C-alpha cells in the first residue's frame, strides 16, 4: 500500500445537523468509502469517511463531528483504504465503540488480520440453506416460529415492549440440539440509551456469557455516522469468528430503526432526493447488505445467525423499515401490545409472526416427528378461540355452545400456559410440545384433524 499522502488545502464546513460533514477540495485518486484522517490544529487526529466525490469537492463524514475543526489549520491525510476492523481470537470478551475502539479499559487488540467492515460477498453457489434447529427455550418461538442456524429472523417491536428482555433471554438460552458447543455472541447496539446498553452488558456479565461475546456500543449521544459503521463492525467480527474460527455466531442488532433514521439524516445532509417517508431510495439495498451477511458456507463449520431488533414507529408494521426488512429476511417475530396489556411475557403475536425456514428446521432428526402437526393444530385451535372471543362480544357468551366455550377456555389457556413463560424459564422443545398436547386433550378428538392418527395415539394424554 502506498504511503499516506498529506494534503493541506483549505477546508470548509457545511452547516448541517450534528455538524459532521466536511467539504474539501477534491484529492486526486480518492475513492468513495475511503478513510481519511483529519488533523486538527492541535495535532489531534480524527477519522473521516468519504461519502461523495466530485470534480471540485469531496465530502467527508467526520467521526466525532467537525465543531472543533479549525478550517485554516486543519489537514486531511489520505490513507488509501476503507475502514477495517482489527481481528484476532482476543476480541472475545471485549467491548468496542461504534468506530471499533476499545471502551472497556483494556488494551488495543493485537490483530492477526484487518478486515474490511463492508465484508466480502460470498459466492452464492457456496451457500448452504439454513436447516439446523436452534433451541431458544421460548415456546412461542421453538413451537411456532422456529429459528434455524444461519437464518436472519428480526424481532418487530414497539416502544415500551420487552424486546430487549426477549433478546437477552435468547442470548442466554440459545443452543444447537445435540451439540455441546455454545454460541459465540456478537452484540451491536445502534443509537441506544446508556440504560439499554448497560442492560445487555450486565446480562452477559451476570450469566458468564461475556467471555464468549463481542459488543459494539453506539449510544444515542455518539456521532450519527457511527450508527452506520456499528452494525458493519459487528457483522465483520461475526464473520471472522464464523469463517476463520469455526464458531456458531448469534448476532443481535438493536435498534435497526435508529440505523435507518441515521441513513435518512445523512441523506438529507447530502441533499439527496427522499423516497418513502423521507428515507433514501437505496435503503432496501443498504439493509440487504447487512442482513445477507447471515448464513452458512460450504466447507466451513461456523455459521452466522442474525436477530435484528427494530421498533416500529406507532406500531405500524407497514412502515418502510419494517416493510423492507420483512422482504429481505426469512420471517419475523412480532410483539403484541394487546398481550403485553394482559401481562403475558413474552408477548409474541402468533398470527403476525412467521418463520419461513421452519419446515427445514423441525421434524424427526431436528426436533420431534409430531412437531409440524402440533404447529398446525395449535394455530387452528388458537384461531378458533380468538374468532369465538370476537363473536361473544357481539352476541354474548350465553349464546355460545358448549363446544364454543371449550375453545374459548383453551384459547385463554394457550396464552397463559403456552405463550406465557418466565423470563428465566428455559423450556426444551419436548416440554413445549407436551404443553400443546395437554391443551389438545381438552378438545374433542374428532376436532384434531390436522394431526395424524399415529401421533394422537402416541402423544395425546389419556382422559381420566
């Protein structure tokens, strides 16, 4: 690599929100996404990233803002490379900021390699479809919306809903059935409060999981440009652990909404033409560049499984962020405010949630032979009970038949016994299926039309 070139041309700042853009005279050979050093008049160096290249000017986003940049004395150092993350097995147990600098009081990472945070596209022919069941210990997921190794399955939440608790529970409990190794955990916090960041770190420390975790924390008070680099740093660390260290990696990214808002803010700074609700038209492509880094690769033992969390503005599932995420990912776990009001944890909306990889991850050899039948019958039973609950509000419960009242009772029990469980309660998939079978035993046998007779004979509890 050529030695950095030093340019001392006068710079000028653009008066924009958060004051993070710097406009300099164009530098010969500079490229989009390139990293530069901005040397202040005091000698302090700040990192910047090229976001626009023109014939006369180049626009640089400065990490940390430009409020202290002396426009007469500042210098720009051209480095000739993109932002890279230093990696080695020593990154486990460490906490970094949104620029990749350690913030845990430890020394800098002694790097074995430096990886481009934008990743290296995997050859599509080398990808292996996700197929191995991940047991999260949460019945509403393991029974009805299965997570499999290499999948990208987002959590759609709303303000005030317990998405952080659910994510932390998955971090503590997730395991591959039949295998002794634990997941390596990569946590990326994007524009979160100090309380949220501390919650996850404390949770990892208290459970002893921090030793197998890497955290990248970008708080709400950090520069907006770091919102864009934080998830890429996290995914780069995950890819290193998966493809170079052969680990199964579980990545939690929260909050994707803050990431997209940063995209919108920076697009507005650059004067780009907005698309839906002010977000840039390339947001779909940008999100795909993150989500598609999940998966499995032929010849590699490791895997990257991504659980992005996004809070839907006004609980609107048609909002562009949720809408585009749903197109790219393989399903979604949707949290319900109605179940939250009933004090049901986790408040997972069974009907809006979906895992498109479920059939590949269940059945004999993965979970149990009756899993798919139990899944379909559970949906049918719960849907019937919810329909009758709506009808009863119109005609009154007295007008319902005994069969209808049975379904109403079972629907309530399904919420209280199957969906609801303790924050520290870990259920095996067998325990989850047995809860469903106990609920089926209340129904008339002739109503179990979605279950094969051999499974009814084997698993349905005998009535006394």
